C-alpha cells in the first residue's frame, strides 16, 4: 500500500488529521488496532471548545453535532453550600458545546469512509520503520496477513499506550509527568440533568462533577481512589455520594446506570512531538487530567497545525511549518496542561492536604467566584484559548 500520510490510530486525532488532509487534497490511510465498534463506543469527555466546534462545522462534519448537541454558556462552581455561576458569554463572549467524544468519532469515521479513505480496523503487530528518512513505512498484520504502508509522513495518533512514541530513538524525548493521588469514578445514567449547566463541586467528601449528554442522559463523576474497585459501588451508594457532594445545593434525579468506569488522573507531555517524518498528535504526545475536558480539543489543535504544515510541504516544498510543528503545538499544550492542573488542584481533596491547604482552596474558589479578573481567566481557558 502506498499513501502520502500513514496514520496510526482512529481516535479523534487520527480521524481529524485524515479529514483535514483530505480537504487539502492529500490522501492518507488509517490503521487501528481496535475494532470499529470499540472506537465508536468508547465513552470519553463530551465538551468541545468553541473554535473546535466551529472547525467541525466549517469542515463539514458538524451537522449532527449542530442538531444534537447542547450549547452551554457557563458553568457552576459548588462550594460552601452554594452555587456560583461563571458566565462565559458575559466574560469572554464565547460558549462551549456538549457532545460526546464518541459521537464525534462516529461522525468522523462515517465521513472518512464516505470520502474513500481506507480505515483498517483490528490490525496487529504494528511497527514503524525508517522515520529518520524520507520514505517511512508502517508494518502490521491485517486479517492475519503481513502488510506494509509506504508513505511520506507518519501521523502518530495512537494514544498514550501506542507504539509511535516509543519508536523514537533513545535520547530524543524528554518526558514530563505528574500522577495524581486520586481517580474519577464516572457514570453514564438515564436521568434528567441536575442543572442546565455543568456543576463542579468542591466538597469535604471529595470532588464531584455533574455533566450531561442530552436532556435525558447524565454524565457524573466522583473523585475516588486511583485504583478504586467499581464493584464496591452499587448504584445506590453512587447516587447517595453524588447527592452528598452537591452540599444541599441541588438534589439529582436518580435513574438506571448505563455505564460505570474508573479513570486515572495524569498530566504528561513528551517533547519534542516529532522525529524525522514521524509526527505525534493527541494523547500519544500528551495527557491531561480530565478536569476541564481538554483532551480531544488539544488533539484537534495538534492536527490543525500538522495538516497545515503537511499541506504547505506538498504545495511548495516548504518545510518551515513542519520543522516548527512541535514548538507550535507545545505552546498550546503547556497552557492546557497548566489549566487542567489548576482546575484539578483547585477542586480535589488531596490526601496529604493540611487544614491550611483546604482554607487556601476555599479562598481561591471564593476569589474565582467573586473577582471578574479571576473568573475571566477561568472562562478564556475553559472555552479554549485562541487558535494560532
Ligand atoms: C465532561 C468531562 C469533564 O472532564 C469535564 O471537565 C466536563 C465535562 C463530560 O464528560 O461531559
């Protein structure tokens, strides 16, 4: 097989990269080690920054999102037994879109296949070769047969546990990491959302987040141990705990649980995000803790920079944008890291927190809720910093 850009991974990064390249007339092939059903069902966050929602619409994959998503103009912070509203539209003139990541993935897969881009699911034994030269290769097995993609560039969009990042030669990467001493227990349930906008709760029992997918499906999270055993969480205990952490500000409607997961919390960046003809995008290069839901948005920002750089190369042979890819992306990545770390630190109960730390967290929450300058800083990061 021969293509211009071989893409490893059919998540948001790989699919969007292929989509943007296609719009620029550049062909690609995507390979993925999971099944299509797995990719389309994998529940992740559901919050899209304004520029990213605009990009989905402007590039022609936003029609279902426009019909089925919810527009949110702000969020609530719950602490000290009261709700405090942060109004993004008033503060920074922007909003966010609530639409599940797996719905974006479904829309992108459908569009790639309709455009005739091959997506090979369920591949095995993937490895990359020759990334230091001008004709890299991707080797893998598909339907039991060995296959090779000859390409000009490789998009490493295969996530934190993927094979692309470890394929870089020893000594190329510097990795920065912080692991948090807690996780999130996430539920999807059939119930009416407790509020028309998200509620982020700071509570002596731990953090909780009240999100949603639709007027009848809620997505709620509870701070838990990093290795929490979900079997210890029957439905009633989950609902009691969610209600307790709202601190009397609201009472959530209860309904049947559709899914329960435990997510670990990690901040991670690998620099540089490129070596030779291999370019990392999305979770293969960086992980944010979920607070603030920046993961998919960052992946989209990477792919926009990379697609434009590759387009410039094929149009005129220019390599400047390719050479500065990592540097361009990392400026945004580190600001999103800072924001995700800040939201996480602000709202969670740290096991080693002193009484001083708890009072300081409350003072910071009070500051955000009462100072326009502080609220504006949260708002401009939450809706997405301007895209270069
Ligand atoms: C969702 C997840 C988040 O981590 C967040 O900050 C906001 C929303 C969600 O899944 O809806």
